[in-house]
C-alpha cells in the first residue's frame, strides 16, 4: 500500500467504485463473506425490534449483513457506490431493497430506520465528507436507534494498485479512532463502546452508538 496526501474526492470515489466493480466476487472470497460478522449481527438482532428497518451503508454484495438481517425478518435497505456490488446483492438477497448511489448525497426520510450499519465503508469516503454523512445518519435514525460502524483506528490515507488481483487500484481514507469518536458524538449520537478490530499489522475501530431518545 502507498500512503498519499489529499486526493480530489471525485477521483477517490471513482477509484473506490471501479475497485469494487472489479473485485466484488474476489472480495467476498478473500474476507469470508459467508461467515464473518456473526457475533456483531447476533447482537444487532437482539437490540433492534423485530421487523424493524435497517440501513446498510456500503452494503457490498449483500452478504452477510443484508442476507442475515433479512432472514431474521428485518426490512433492509442497502446502498453502495458500486453497481456490480448492487447487482450481486439483488441476486443474493431478493427480499431486501438495494440502491446504487453515493451515501454522502443520499436522501432518506428523517427518523425512518431503527438501525444503521456501516462496516468497512466509511474508510472509503473522503475525510471532509464523513462528518456530514454521520450527521445525516443520526437524522435517519429513530430516537433510540442503533448505529454500528467500523472506522479507521490510525490516521492514514493511501492506495493499493491491483487490489486483490482484480486489475484496479483501491483508495482508503482513515481518521484516527479519537477523531472518529468525536465525529460520531458531534453528529448527535451517544457512543456506547469502542473496540479495536485487528487486521494484519494494524486494524480498525468498531463503534456502537445510538441516537438518544
């Protein structure tokens, strides 16, 4: 991976879109899409009322988040910038609703979701656009609604050429965990806990939060 300085947000998003278009199936294979997040999704199901609405920001191919939550009886909406990911998500989880789009410009009705999930997606969004997105997410949540997300743990921005052997580059933008916590609380959400999720020589931060009643 190559660390880089500031990049035009349009270029960064285009790199992310093209990267996931290129490696959608490879990504699921590399990261064990069929079995990951079992504990996290189990906890989410215990917290969200039966039949509730859940938004998955950066839903990828719909596996496992949308598939598990839909099977558990939740009404799931997924949004992802990659058309290939969304095409595969619709095939994997026909019972959910999926939207091709940029989450930073998306519009959902206020207080329309019981939970918002965003796993390994915020780290692909340009840093200046993350706080406004978090404020939007807080507005989309119903009072008491749950927010669970993975973010950067250490500040870093960079690219990797030929990511996962798919023939396209990928871009990431990480703020550090303290900054992410400040952004989440600044959006009007109450952080309940923060965990470190190791990956290789580094890792990510996992936050559980909710919109105060």
